[in-house]
C-alpha cells in the first residue's frame, strides 16, 4: 500500500489480449482523471469495435479514490466489471479506466471462466504499462500587500514549494502546492506573517 499522501496511476495507454474457447478478449487501459475522459474513451472504443458483443469496464478516479464504477455490459452480474475492478484495486491504482471488449466464440465459458478471462486480460493490460507514484497536494492561495513580498518568498524558497499561479501587483496573489503530509506545518509558517491571508483552495 502507498502512504496516505501518495497515489499510484498508469502513465500511458496499453493493451492486453486473452482467448478462451474461441472467445476473444481485448483489454485497453487508459490514464484518465475525469468522468468526461472516461466517456470519450468508451465512445471511441464502441465506435471502433461496433460489432463486439460486450464492452465491459471499470474505472477509479481521484487521489482519494472516491469516484469509481463497474459495468458488466450484459455479462452475468459480477463476472466482468468486478474482476476488472479487482485488478485495479490489487495494484492500488487510481485515475485509470480499463475496458475489455469481448467477441463471443460460440462456447459459453460459465461464470468462473468469465471471471478468469476478464481478470487475466486486465492484468496483462496493467503489466504492459508503467506505474508512477504521485503525491497528494493541497493548493493554498496566499494574498498579501507588496511590502511583505520578501517574507512570503523566503518561505517558498526555503520549503522549495511549487507555485501554480502568481500575480504581482500592489495586492499580490500566489497559489502554492504543498504535499498533504506537510500542509499544516507549512501553513503555520505562513500564518505567522502579519497581514497575509492563507486560504485552502483544493486537493490534487
């Protein structure tokens, strides 16, 4: 398992293939970050493989893994989407979509056979990929008047913080990215500076 302020995801699109009793299973793994991206990938594959009987899939999104979905697309309940999702979980991945397209070979595989097929081909798609680890970061907005610029920038430099947005005028605004495990400590350092406003924006 990863530390509670990191997450693992895939870095590219990859494929997997499995065949059993004439049925062909084509797996596609995609790095995605939004449900809109998921819809685009599904639409693309449905158009490309319009003659396939099943387009089963599972996805998980977000550093906190709060958004996910499983779809059997006509296969017996629990025999397709769940095994795919199980592989996503076993590799501790997020921001990933795996779609498995099945061409029926004329011989029924039974639920154990289907579970094995969808699990096996999903693993192959993952194993053909590269997994990377990312930190979970809080984004804070710093607002201050120009005269205290040096105090603010000193902390940013000392802590080697990433700035994701900045606007320097009489009233300055900077958005900084802070690793979640360090967020409270660094926020406290900024709070010591008089006339500096520190606001949490979001987590990425």
